[in-house]
C-alpha cells in the first residue's frame, strides 16, 4: 500500500496526534516526549505526517521562510519509525515539503536546512546540490556564515563550530531529524565521520544544509 502523506498547520495538531507521534520514536535515541512535541507545535508552522494503512510512520515539523531574502525550507524536529519502509517514509515526507516549497517560492532555488544526530539524516538530502558539510569539501566563508545563520534560527547562536558544523548541546533534547539508515553498512563512512565529534550526553547535533534547485522542484524530482 502507498504511503499516505498530509501537511497541515501545526495549530491543527491534536493532543492525541502528539501522543501518537511520541510513541513512534520511543525506540529511537532522540527521546522526544509529548512535552517537547507540544512545544514544537508552537514553534513551527507546518507538520507533515506519513501513514501506512492508517498508522503513523513518520512526521516532520517545518517552516518555509526567507532568511536575509533567501528562500528556505527549514526542517525542525522530525522522526521516522524504525521499520523496513523507513527510507520510503522519509522520501515521502520530504517530497511533500518540497511540493510546498515550490508553491511558496516558484522559480527560486531553496536552501534546505536541518539538525541531525545521525548520518541517516542525510537521507533527507537526496537530490540536493552543494550539500554542506560533505566529504572532501572545505566550506567557504559564505557557507560557514550560513551555518551560523541556521544555528541562530535554531536557537543555538554562538554554539556552532562553523568549520565542523557541530553545535554544542546544552543537555536538552534539541529537536533534530531523527532517522536511521535502513542499511548502515551502505552508509558512506566519510559522511558518518562528521558525527564522530558529537557528545551525545550533552545533546550535540550537526547542522547541515543543501540547495533544492528551482528546476528540480518544478519537475517534481526531489524526494522521489
């Protein structure tokens, strides 16, 4: 059965849905409880949910906004249930958010930014251009500046190392993109190395971003 995806305003989220969302990430490392999810309902604009046969399989809080005039799709707290279909669930979530980005910013390239705690989060960036950080690439001054801008937008101003893009945590759950690759053995070890410096007890995270090109958004290629 096809994965069913729906995006709506966060204000429309019910308490029952928040409970269901907390349940699906109970077996993951993120530790997202109902209290934290309730705060996300107030902090973000949109919520995308993916269901399989009516059962929730993943969700993603996001917002579409401009930072310094640049169109951005910012993905906040997100979690995908650890099932055999989780890669497809992540693709479906992102595809719907890219569709929204096209409607909000027609004929424009869109910066896509998020926070990650595991290399599996890079799965959300399939099809994007100029991903940062990426293996073999030394971030430019402008890219480092984008890291700082995103850290500020995510409430972590002054805590990012703009060379490694690692943000020092403050001990509280940061609300990252929580996704684990279905086949860890297939993960590029050079990408995985970006997470070696994270101190999980401190709740560190990595900020990453890439560009959704206008022509790819218009063609519906992203998230497929």
